[in-house]
């Protein structure tokens, strides 16, 4: 897990899984480009990495805008000369509502960030890696990309799409020295899962949290660092013939059928 001399680019790097992955890459020697729409938090992550002796810079971007994506790629190449590892991670959860009641504008927003944002990342990072004849990409999908989560139609559709993009792009560049995989986290102890609990029980979200964790075979949510460890593995020399794959980090949820349990009760 030696990333000395490597350049890692991370979208959604200001919080949660992205922030944990940024710190993990830095701790293993990589130079970081942290991308997010949250400028204050993103600057904070890059600043913390520098304070710890690492190299990092922050780029503000809306991942749904091609010009912003082209800019963060340009900054990475102009600053460090290359992109070795790309964690295509930015995503939003949207609202909890039944398909028959789901807001169209919210659906578009979720698909914009989670699908178009991932596509644009691939579209503009891949030419850099193709020129280098090397590189690794990890897209953040979800267990919601593998099974249904009733009450989250936009999120589920978007994460299924991420897996489709992952497999398609991986097959296209497998002989060009580039590997593309996906991570599929289950519930992770981040703002996103807290937001869902708040939506389901605004008066006492802790009830949802306790019930959901109790339903997991491991009895707890994953930590962002546990997902980050898999991202680093997939970008490392330990996984040199793994591409087009997805790795589940869910505390046994999917293996025991928990993935098909509705989080929304009528």
C-alpha cells in the first residue's frame, strides 16, 4: 500500500467517505487533489493533510458541470503532472418517498450528481490515464446498486447506473493499463445515513438509527475508514488483475437478505 509519488484525485472529498479516503491516501504517501462543492470543508481537509506533512490542494467544483470537471482534471495535471488514482465518489441521497410520490426535480438532481457526475469524471479523467497508459479508478456505488431499497427510487436507480458505467468503462480500457472498479457500501456512519434517519423520524432519528443497526449482522454501521481501506486496496499493487468488479462493505446486510428490507413503511 505504498503510494509515494502517486497522485490521487477524490471527488466528494470534503466529508464522509471521501474525506477518509483522502487522509488514507495521504498517510500512504500520495499527493492529493480534493474536489467538492463545499469549499470551506474541502479547504479544511486539504489544510489538515498539509499540516500533517502531506501534499494536497482543494478544487471547488459542481460535478454535474462539464467545465468544472475539466477544470479539476486540469488543476490536477498542472499541479502534479499526472493522475494515478481517481476516487469518483461525489454523491447525494435525495429524499425518501415512494416512487408514485417522488418529486421529479429531486429525481433529476440525484441522477445529475450520482450518474452524470460519475460519467463526467470518467469522461475527462480517462484521457489523462490513457495518455499515461496507467491509472486506477474507483467509483462509489452502493448496496442500493445491487438490490432495491423501497422509498429511494432515484438513489437506487443512480447507483445501479454507476455499476453499469463501471463495468462498461472497465471493459473498454482493460488493455490500456487502466483498472476501474466500484465500492458498494451499505450504511456508513456519515451525514448521509443521519439525513435518512432524520427524514424517516424527524422527532427522534435515533430510533431509526438504533433499529437499523440492530438489523445488521455486524450490529453497527461501517466507518468511512473501512470503505477507504477498500478504495486504497483497489488502487494498489495488491489488486493488479481486478477490474470491472464491485466490493461490498455492509456488515453482512446483503448476505442475510437485509438489502431487500424496506426502510419506508406505509
